[in-house]
């Protein structure tokens, strides 16, 4: 026999988790983009413009952050949008 109290609380917890994900979504999406833009800017001004090759690592790190962010954010946003459509 299913416990009615646990079934009611389960729906409320899912709603809270979804709400929490919606609050953290801008932070999870915008922060890595800002960091990667800062790294690319730093690489351009200090590495590319002055010809110092030691800043190439910053550029590659920024590219890895941007690509990883785009790949995982698309899936993350799809998972947030799909429960709302149902």
C-alpha cells in the first residue's frame, strides 16, 4: 500500500529542485562565458599583440571552457525547458 504522505512530498521536492535549478541557471551559463572572455582578452592583449607565446595556454583554456559550456548548457537548458512543456 503506497504511503500518501511520501507521494505528496515527492512532488513538492521536485518543484523545489526545479526552482533551484532555474535560479542557478544564469550563474552556470554566464560565469564560464565571462571567465573565458576575460582569458581571451588577456591572451590577445598580452600574448598575441606582444608576440609572447606563453599566453597561448590561456587561449586554449578559454576555448575549452567555451566549447564545454556550450555543449553542456544546451543539454541543461533542454532539460529545464522540457518539464515545462508537459
